[in-house]
C-alpha cells in the first residue's frame, strides 16, 4: 500500500481515535517502510508533547468583566422582551404622531409662502384643505401602524417570542 | 451533575446551572480562543461572546447530538472565525496588523507546561501558533480538548475523515515548524532532519 494512503490512518492514531483496523493497517505498513517509521516516531513524539501544553488560566478580572457584560446583555434582553401590548400601541401611535408633526410643519410652510389668502366665493379654502390633508395623513399613518402591529403579532404567534435565555 | 443535566436546567430557567457551566468551561473556552486568536484581549472578548451566545441559545442545545462541551467549543470556534474575518477586513482597510503582534508566548499569556521544559513549551506554542488555522483547530480540539474526530468534525463542519487528514497534515507541518524555531531548537532540527514520510 502506498505511504500516502496511510495519512488518514496516522491522523486517527495521532488524534487517539484509531480503531483496531486502522492501527493494524499502520503497523503493517510501517513494518515494511523504514522511511515512514522515522516520520511516524517523530509524529508520535509530537503527539505526546501537545497535550502536555497546560491550560492557561483566565486573566485576572475575567469573571467580573463577564458578569458586567452579562448583566448589560440581560438588561437589554429584558427591555426587548417588554409587553407586546406596549409595542403594539407604540407601533400605532408613533406613526400618527409623526404624521401630525409633518402635517403641521407643512401647513406652517404653506402659511409662510402664501400669507394672503384670496377672498371670495370662488377662492379655495386653504384652512379646510389643510385640515383634510392633516386628517388624511394621520389616518394613513395609523392604518400603516395597525397593519405593522398585526403583522408582528402574527409572526410572533407563529414563531414564538425570541428566546429570552434564562429570563 | 453532568454538563448535559446542567444545560437542561439552564434551559428551563436556572441561572445557577448556567453559572456552574460557565465555571466549569471558562478555562477551556478561553484557551481555545487564545490559541486560535493569539491575542489575550481578543480571546477574552471572544470567550465572553461565546458564553453569551450559549446563554441565549441554550434551549437549542440537543444532548442527543453531542456533548455540551462540543456544542460550546463549536460556538467559541465560530466566534473566533468571526473575529478573524473582522480582523482580516481591518488589515485590508489598513487599520491593523493581522497577527496583531500576537505571540501569546510573549504577551504573557503563555500556558504553564505539564512535564515540558519552559523553552520546549514556548517553542511548541510558537510552532502551533504558526500553523494555518485549518490544521491548528483540529489538533487543538482533539489533543488539548479531548474531542473525538467525529465531535471535532461536528465543531468544524467537516467530515471525520477530513479531520484525520488535517490532524496528520497539521502534525507534519508542526514537525517542520517545531524543528525550525531558532535558536534553541537548532539541535532538534539537526537531529530530526528534513520532514518526510507518508508522502510517496
């Protein structure tokens, strides 16, 4: 058998996981190959040296630093795992508030750009137009928020809540 | 109590069980990350991240698929790969040194030896540190952490046969590197001669 074909079997011996069959294949090969015998002896010697490398102790303060990181991560995890109803309400209200801010800002810009409104029977009522726009904005934003919240709740019910570890 | 029992308790919500697992395995995890990353600071961060990931996902640990230790070392190895990728990217962007001047034998994190001379131990650590990662990890996992080739394969995501091949090639390379550490090993190199065998 070729020397090269012994590599995996020698690897198994070196990693202390060789079965009887692999071990005997290696021994049979070595019996007729002096070149491999020398290499094998050296590899075995190295294989005995490596496990003697001791375990380095963890640095000073390792546990305290881990405890700090652990506590911080747990606090973040708790915050993320707050009541789903709080999230739902926030998802609905937040876009509504944002829409109000955008609409009021737009109205203010409009008032600055068009300070004098034309008066008369055919003139557009900018106040009513603005109020309609504002209501439309708020409604659209809140509908979007409700849709998002419903989607999230469906996903959560399908997948289960994200794992909170040992909470 | 076995690790697997503790992991089950931890998954059921016992922080004490998790801390016991942490106490049992922190040294092994730190040693693996240190020998892969060769930088004490990065190794500590990687070990911490590994335990945090284990804590968050302990419910996914399945004792029928292997020992808790293998599962934990797989997480640590994965974390080390992530750190190394990030470090390579930083090097590419010109923001750091890939080796990080990271000779752990010099940086004070050298492991105490058991039955090895101090010089021999340092030389061996240096030779191990110079091994390419694909050969170093199988040697570390099987020889230092006592995993079987199947468990090691599961950790690294390769077959058991591949692990055996890598262990063999790793030791072949280690033989060359260990024999070429200057200047203390000059005698060893002369005695060992050029590496050969199992190559025809």
